[in-house]
């Protein structure tokens, strides 16, 4: 599926999704509008399913993803449209457990466990208790009415649409990033070529079709950005003409020399910073590695460190030690804060 | 095999649904849960990026988000309890005393009970340590 | 080892924060069990003093800058500035809240203030999105509690509720931005992110993202700006400010109007620092190169809306809330102009913003502190005409108030004047430093911003004049008997007065302090790490060619 | 170097200190002696200024390079930004912005400080009487008054002596602030509060322009803030024209020139000494001083100079016409101040060619008129104040009259002032007005647009006529005719106390003599004195322009005579006068009838149109400007206030709406 039709279908499902949310949001007079909402929601989900199944080849991961994300999205939508906040809380628990599945797909078992324990286990339960404690006899007016349902849902869905279209646009084409080895290779080749005295041989070495050295270097430098611009400026300045148009061997060699110097300079800048061993060791691949160089597993995806949870723990207690301490402080503050707030209650319940 | 984009889109969808819920629902508990839903979307983003970058910093970030969410839940719980005590309602719209001087408060009209609208009973808990009181006593606790 | 740094170095470097955190935690833990009349204010003030002394005794350069990309705190000019600033203001807040001894929440209040202020300094030194985020939360969570504890019952509850809900909403936005930032670059290390985004030498944006158009970078940029814009009450994320200020006490207003603003600006400068530094490298994408346009719009809108709505208010705290909004606009103007300034002018956008922040801080804090003294249970001060007759009843406090108001107006020889001066001169000086045709438009843009800023200052002076005329030009409505006995909050008032005047008369006493040295050359992680960046001349060549 | 530089700083600092002292201990300790610090400080400053002037005169006469007539000295550094390590020879590459507390002494500033301190002290002495009621009880705000006057003096002296634009701006804001405090002095009157706010806001709008002008100037001069750097540069950037225009706008605000003049008539709500000191003699001349200070810059942009002279001429004409029909004595004086300030701007606008002697001629003519005007206008205001004091605050010309007998000393004072203002020889105004007109005449010979300057010259002559007319109208209506007292007096009138009349008499002497004393024909000539300012072409002696002298004198006398004919008997309307019975009166009444016709047809009808236009302009555009500050917020509030309705969810909605709009707009623009 190309980007165009992908976006069309996305817009369509966004539209139906909006209809679903808009009609289902509690309004003073709901009538049969909820039914319209459910139907629209089903249509939106079907369109999305079509999109996904036509884009990706069928495999177990896809199925799991679809199941989990179906429950996550449906659960979240039900949560925000539920008239009874208790039902909403249960739906939120559904969403949490389904996102837990997504977390597993993303190789984050520990986070999944923590997430379910904290949210489904603690937060939701506490809030359910809270709901019961506040002792409502019947539904509040607030639950049967939404604040600006139209504006809110329109804004939300437009924002969602722009996120999706930006993501679609950003992932559509591929570009290379600066590759150290490639650049080294090119520089070595060019330096060898500089020793050649025969014009045609030299030209064959550095210009010849795909082998055009300037293009290669530009690609290796990432295709765009300041270093590539420097090359372009340099080619205009030093090479008087482009290397491939000149017939003067001295001229070509001058141009090539300056090209080499740019490449070496780039490598020098890159190597000036010490590699941070500890972080790489604990938290996976060096972020500077281009995607092509990351260690892959059998199915071709980036491999996570073998023992995910172990490494996460190591990371937390080495690189992120300060953050862990801060989080502990934060919990202390929040606990005491909650106590302080509630202690202010007027002692009303005495009778 | 799925790519990064699809996970990010899922994250964006959850985030925006949470956002809609936050803006449109008037029950404070639902509002808070919607805000947590936004954080779920963010967590999916983090994990997806973490997965596809092959490093664990994203995962650790999610753990910190979780702990912060727990802190916020504690505060929210306390705040909602006292807010409920003050106005006897979970409606966030009850709190609009602080606003620009010459604006009228946003009053709710009496609800029109249409057939389709049913009064849904809420589950309740008796006050701990007390005899379950009479209806009228319990109503203003 | 934490990261690549010895744990001893960390402890040594973070000693002030560690002391404060431990003291605050001890206070929270043992507070309920000790005598009621324990002098908590004194203890926490001493804690701040100790922390500040430790900070002063810190050796510079304790953290090896070449490890920048693998550690999550750092030391640079702006971090030093924020640390000194926040720990110093902690002492101010202790003195301001000193009188809380009567109420029963003393130890919680002071412990929470300590957490909050230290959170601000954590934001200043953070070099990692995680630490930055936790620092921001460390400011927010105590604020919710303090908002609820201070003020009239129902109004306090309402303002706490509003601040709480909007704050978790905005932290959701910040986190969304952080997730994309992390995803684009592949690390949460801010130095590495900066480096990667100004077309780094070491890190590259993720290979499978086509970021050349910078489209993807829009999401994090806007989300983070929105979330941090909430902290600095930037329009259109400012809505909470007037309501929350109105519902709380003057001392809490002082806290709200300063701490979260300082932290918010510290975070903005930290995260967008690479794109904002003077003579910054052009980023890899159009988004980053044109980031100043966004700041331009936000700054112009913020200062205008703040001023205009401020004109309509009667409630003093609301007036001051809008005033704090419009001052955020001026500070943003300094940030907007930062990437376009040149060394030749001797001006520096970020430095000017920090200077404005200092001047704003002391002016605003002083006003709130004075009002806090004047505001009593019997004679509350709510509207601006409640100040009538203060000028004759307590002439000294009135003169202090007048000086702070002058500073906010921008009358010469007060800090506010030079602050505005640096901002406006910065805006106006953009044109003639860049000769190429491209910047001709920029020139007009920033000249316009200068005009907007100064017009706003002129119109906004009416807000403060009205307060001033309330003080001096209105006969007293009621006889007011002031408890003239000494109170600790006179210390910060006097200190603010002196600093506002010093900032106006001899600003270099402050600018040249060791802690602020290099304010003119803000965070540029690349240059800090000892790597030479290409000289501006070379960049010019590239730019000219475009 | 002068010896004076050692104590020059004391001249502005002493009044400021005195002001603060009065502010702090005035209400509690000094009470009815609160005037003492102010007067003593003023006296000290005045004496010091005389010493300083003496030094400058010596330097000017010596023509010695080692004793230059223009010196600046820096007392301490105000601020400096940028990296101090980088500061080197070449500021372009080094990067440092610095300003110093430096004062500048040259003929221009020395003449100004003597005038300011002298008038300030004198007016302070006058106020000791004025600010008491008839029983000698002081006004409740007595200390506040003298504190503000003292601070005002200090700020004005800083403004005049400043050697860099920032310090000048500081003084500029300072005088604006003190003026605000003094106009609103009687804050019980709502009109006074409104006038104070209006004055502050309108002048502050001018300040916006001024500040931006300074900023542009700073940029286009290669980052200089000091006058030496700004004025001695040989080539300026293209921004100078705009910078000059902006500075002129700032000057317009302070000096009540045409678009921004609305505040001055209202400012008469302040006590009369304040009107005399601030709104006639000193603060309003700050704009003139500013343009005089930057004369070399302005002379290099003739287009801006044409705007300056045009606005000046228009203001002076407009104000003179408005003054014709006013019935409030102080308002007449206020409009005449505007008119005379317009005159000064006309003079300044005629300095066009840097290479010629015109700039210095224009400058000295303007400053000459500034000085003489300061004296006689202060005299007039003080006399008006004295009248007001005796008449229990009534100065409506329709309700008073024939005061010649009961207020003899005040009458003499007012008469001297009126003669000087009308520009009749040999009183002060004659000499300076003549200078101005002849400079304009001279410029018309050098300019590319001679007709324009001739037109300006003709306007000047006409305004001179109008000035004489309305001045004497006020004079005759107040002092001539039958005695007419308002009922507030309860029939008893007595001359003001000595503390008020003696300053009047002293000023009268000056109003008579200063014009001649400083004119070209004497060794004290202001023109020769100012002409020695470095940077200007040395002046060759230039003759009187007899044509101008003739016209100006004739128009002055014509105005006087016409006023006498109309108002010599007191009273206001013609009908009252024409009902006279005597033969002489009947005869005259015929003539008068004749004049009346002309007056009605030729003057009143067109004037009505002008009035109509100017009223529209004043009320709907300029007053509207002030109201705009109140109304625009309400308009914008219509957009923003509904969101600020106290509901959290609206706030959140507005936040995400903003994010969405920004996201889409930015994504589209990529």
C-alpha cells in the first residue's frame, strides 16, 4: 500500500472514529446516538484492520498486535464514553492489560509487569474504592454530560490525524546516515587514486558512473547537512569546475585532496569524543550506530540485550542511579503530601 | 514483521483519546484516568523507540513515568476526596469561583430525563467502623 | 561508577542537593514526633545556608566535560546560574514563610519548600531527559500540596485542583515530546541530543527516519514547548495562572511566580540550547533553523495578552499574575533573538533572558513579600484600591513597593530598566549584523518585536501605575494599625530592594559574579566538551551560498 | 580639563538626595519646613552651576586646545556586557556593550543647567507661599510636593548633563515620572488623576519611539552609546534617518508637539508652580534640548529636518489659533507654550547643511529662545498662579477682570511676561524670535526647497502676530476694565505674600533684560558662546536680517493694537463693548463693527473649521489613543475572556487547540 492510499484510508477511519467518539460521548439527550456511535466505531476499526492487513505480511506478531491494540483502543474509547465512572475504570483496566501485551511485543516484560501492577493493581483499585466511598446514590449530572463534546473530539482527532500524517511522511523514505567505515573506505580509495598519474585511469577510478567519489562521500556523510554542504562549497571553490568535467590532472588532484581533507576532518570530529562504554554496556546498542549496524536477531530485528530485565536493573542502578533516587524522593513527597491534604478534612463524620 | 510506525501510531491514538477524555469528561476521576491514558500512549512510544533503537533507556524512562504516575495518583486521590467533601460532587464544573470578574458562571440546566437515560445506581461502601446509618444520615456524610 | 563517572565525584558535586534532600526527608519523617514549637523555619534556613556554602566551596570543573554524553548531570554556566539562583531563593522563601509557625503544618510546609526549590536546581544541572522530568515533577508535586495548604479553604482547594489537573495534563505533553526526542536521537542524554540535532559529529538521528525535512521534529518541539510553556505561563498555556494566583496567598504567589518560571526557562534553555546559542550551528533541518519564528510568535503573543488582560483586572493577585505572564513574554523575546545575535554587539539573548529573569524575580518577589506583610486577617488586601493610604501609613514599605513597581515598569536605575534595555537592544540590533538578503526579513521581524515589546512596556506601565496611584494617590479608607514588630520577611524585602537597585545602578556587580561568568556564552555542549566547532566564518560561507 | 569636573556630579546628585530625604523624613519630621532641603539643594546646585558656567566661559574665550570647551568625564562604569577578555581595540570583533555614568560639560549643557537650577530654586521659593492657604496652613501634601520638585530638578539635570544616550534616557524617564507625580498632586480631583495618567502615557508613547531611536542609533553608529562616539562619526549607516525620526517622535511626546501634544493642556491640573517649572520652562524643553544635542546627526538628514520644521510650524500655528478662544488663563499659557515650543522646533529644523554654519545658527537660535522663553513663561505662569491664589483658584477670564489695581505687583509681572512673549522690542522674546525667523530665512537660501522654508517663515511671522494678539487678549481681560471678582473671594482681595511676589519681580527683570543681554550685540552673546562648541563650523559674524526684524516687529505691534482695540476695556464679547455710549465709543464701535465682520468672516469661520478638525483629532484620535488603551483590551478580551471562565476543561481545550493549530500551520509551511 502506498502512502497516498494509506493516508486516505487513515483519514476515513479517523472520520468514523470521530463519529464514534462524538456520538458516544455522554450528552444530555443521548437517544439513539450511541448506536450510531457504535456502528461508526466498528466501521473505523474495520477500515484500520484492512489498512494493517494489507500493509504488513501476515505473521503471529501482527495478529497479536491487532488483538492487543484492538482491546487497547476499544477499552480506552469505552472509558472516555462510559457514563458510569466505575465502568470507565474497568475499561481502563482493560486498556492497561492490553497495552501490557503490546509492551511484551516490544520486548519489555518487566515494564509490562510493573505497569499492570501499578495501574491495574493499585491505581484502578484505589479509584474504584474512592468511587464507592464517595457514596453516590445515583449518577451525577456531571457523568451524563460532557463539556464541549464537539470541540473536544474534533480537536483531538485533528491532532491525532496530524500526528499520523507526520509519522507517515517521516517513515516513507529512507536516508543514510554518516557511516564511519564507509567514509574511511572512500578516503583510502581516494588516497590510492591520488598516486595514479594517468588521467583516464584516474577518471575511471574516481568518476566512473556509480563510483563517483563526491556522490559516494556525500551519501556516506548522510546525504544532507552541514558536512555535505561543505563538500559542495569546496567542490565549487577548489575544483574550479566539477571533478568530472575537468581534464587537468593537477586540478582534479587538488580537488580530491581537499575532499579527502574534509573526510578526515569529519572522522577527526567523530573520534574526538570518548565512547561511553558504561552506557552502551548496560543499555543496549550504541545510539550512534546506524540502524544497519545494530546487532540483529534471527528474524532480522534489532536484538535487545540478552537478559532484558537484568540489564534494565543494571541500567537503573548505574546510569540512572540519580533518577532512581529522585523517584524515591518523589514518592516520599507524594505520600506525605497526600496525608497532609487529607488531614485537613473537617472532622465531620463524628455523628 | 511490524515496523516502528505502527506502534507510534498506536501510541498517538491512545494519547489523543486520553486527551479527548480529559477535555470533555466532567467527572474528576475519569479526567484523571484519561490523563493516565495519555501516559500509556507515551509509554508505548518510549518502548517502541527503545525496541527499535535497541537500547534500554526508553524502558527505564517508562519505569520513571510509572512512579511519577503513582505519585500523582496519590495526590489525586487525596485531592478528589477533599474536593468531594466540599461540594458533595465529583463534577469538576462545580469549581469555577475563580474566573474573570465579569463573566457569568457556567450554570447547568436541569437535566432532561429522556427515556433512554437511566439512572444508574452506583456501588457504595458503608463508612468503616460505623453501623450502616439511615438513608438520610448517610446522604450528607 | 555511574555512567563513566566515579560515584565520589557525583556525591561531591551534588552535595548541596543531597544535604537539602536528606534534611527535608528527615523533617518529614520525624516532624510528627517532635515538639510542636520546633523552629522548623530556622532549621530549614540553616539547611539552605549550609547548602549554599557547600555550593560555594564546590570546585569548578569537578565533572569531566568530555564525559558529557554518558552522564546525566552536568556542570556548565547555565547550571551554575540556576543552582545558585534556586538555592539562594530557597533561603528567601524560608524567611517569607517564617511566620507560618502558628499553623500546624509547619514542618511539612518547610520540607515541601525545600523539595521544591531543590527540584529547581536539579532541573538546572540535569543532563538527561529523565532527570529533567523528575526535577520538574519534584517542583510540581509539592506545589499541589502547598497550594492546598495555604489560602482560604474553598478557593485554595479550587486553585490546587486547577493547578493539579492542568499540570498533569501538561506533563503528559512534555512526556510525549520527550518520547519523540528520545526516539529521533536514540538517547535520553541531552548533550547527545543537542549534538545530534545540530548535525552532530557523533550521534545521528535515527537512520530509518527521514528527518531532513524536520517534520518529525515538530511533534517533540511543540509538545515540549507546550508543556514547559505551562510552567512559565506562556500564552496560550497561561490560563491557570490568574485563577490559581487569585485563589492562594501572596507568599504562595511568590513561590508560583518564580520557582516554576525559573525551572521552566532553565529547561527550555537546556533542551533547545543547541538551537538557541549565539552563533549556533544551523541545525540539520528547517524546523530547527527556524525555531526562532516560533519563539517570536509566542513571545509577542504572550507579552501582549498578558499586558492587555492585566489592564482589566481589579484583584491584585490577578493583576500580578497577568504581569508575570507578560514578563514571560519579554524573557521569551530574549530567547527568540538569541540565535540571531552576533558577538559584535556585546549582547547575548540567553544572557539577556537570564538577566531579565533575575530582575523579574527580585521585583516580583519583593512585591509579593510586601503585600504579604500588609495582608492581614482583619484587613485583607484583595483589590488594588485596598492599598489606599499605605503611602502615608507605612511609608517605608510603600517606598519598597514603589521601587519594585518601578522595576517592573522599567524605570531607569532599577533592574527592570536594564533588563528591558538588553532585550530591546538585542531585538533591534539584529538587522545590521547579517548582511545577506535572507536576514533582511529577519531584521524587520525583530525590529517589530522590539517595538511590540516596548509598546507593551509602555502600555503595561499603566497596570503598575494604578497600583502606585492606589498607594500614594488615594486617601486611606480605614485606619490601619500595623504590627510594626520585626518579621523575618523584612530581610528578603530589603535584599530584594538592594538587588533591584544594584541591578539598575551597578549591574556588573551581579553579572560579573563568578557564578554567572559566561552568561554571555550559554550552553553549547559541543563547545564545552572541548571539541572545536567550525568557525562562524565557515558557516557563513555555507549560508551565503543558500 | 576644567576644575569644575571634580564637582560637576554634585549638581544633579544634591537635589536627588534632598528629594529622597524629603520623601522619607518630610511627613514626619519636617512638615511645614519641608521646603528647606529642596531650596537649599537648589541653591547649592545653582551656585555650583555658576562656577561651572564661569569655567566654560573661560574655556570658550581662551581658544586653547589644552582647555577645550567640551569635556566629558566618567564617574563610574554603569555596566558592561560581553566577555571582558574579548574586549580589545576593535569593538566590531570584540563584543562589548558598555555604558558609564559620565557627564558632559559644554556650552550647551552649562547654559541649560544654570537656567534649570535658577528657575527651579526661584519657583521652589514661590511655592512656599503658593502651597499654603490664606491662613498660612500648608497643603497636606507639602512634603510630597517639594520632594517631587527636588527629584524633578535632579532628573532634569541628569538629562541635560548626560554624556550617553542611556543616562539621558534615565533623566528623561525621571522627569516624566516626577511630572506624573506633580500633575496628579491633587489626587482628590479625578480630573487631575486622569490628566496625570494621560500625560504619563502619552509621553511614554513618545519614549517608546525615543528608545527605539536610540537603539537604532546605537546599531547604525557601530555600537556607540556615548555622545562623542555618536556625534563625531564621519559616515553613518542608513539607519540614522529612521533613528533621527524616531528620536524626533520622542521629542514630540515630551515637548508636546503636534501628534502627541494632547497631554499638555490637561497637565495644567497641577499646581501653578509646577506648570511654570515643568510644563513651561524645563521639562517640555527636553525635546528641544535633545534635538539640539543631536544637531549634527539631524543636519545630515535634511528630509527629517523638513518634518521637524513642518511639525513645529504646524503645532505653533494650531496652538496659537486654539489659544485665541480659550477662556482659562492657564490654558492660554499652556497653548502658548506649545506654540513657542513649535517655534523652537522650527528653528531646529532649519539646520540642514552639515558643511555650513546653519546647524549652529539654528541650534543657538533655538536654545536662545528656549532660555528667554523659560524666563518669561515661568514669569507668566507664576503671575497666573498669583492671580489664582488671590482669586481663590478662579482663573476663568469671564469671571475676573480689572485686577490691575488690586494686584499691582502681579500685574507688573504679567505685563513684562506678556511683552516678552509677544516679541515686542526690546523685551526678551523679540530677540530670540527674531533670531529664529532670520535663521529660517537664511536656510531658505541654502535649501533645495526654498519655497518650503519661505512658507515656514511666513507662518512664523503670522504666529508672531497671533501670539501678540492672544497674549494681550488675556492680559487685558485679566487686568483691565472694571474690577470683576468671582464670588469665591467674598469681595476681599489682597496681593500674594512676599515669597510669591519677589520671585515675580526678579523674573520680570530677567524677562525684560535677558533677551538683549544674550543677543548678538553684547559680549554675552549666546550665539558666540554656543558657537564655540567643538564639531561645529566657526561662526562668522552675521548681521541682523532687517526684513525679518521689520515684519516680526510689525506683526507683534499689530497683534497688540488689535487686542487693545478689542479687549482694551475688558469684557469678552463685542456686543458688550459696542453698547458703549460715548461718542468716542460710538465711533470706535463702528470701526469695531467693521473689525467684527472681518473677525467673524475671516478668522472665526476658518478657525471653526480648524477647531472642528483639531477637536476631532484631539478627542477622537488622540484622546482616543488613551481610551484605546482601555478599549483594545476589552476588544481582545472578547476573544480571550470567555475561555478564562474558571472551568479547567476550557483551559485544557485551549491548550490543545493551540498545539494543534501550531502543528498544522508549521507542518504546512514546511
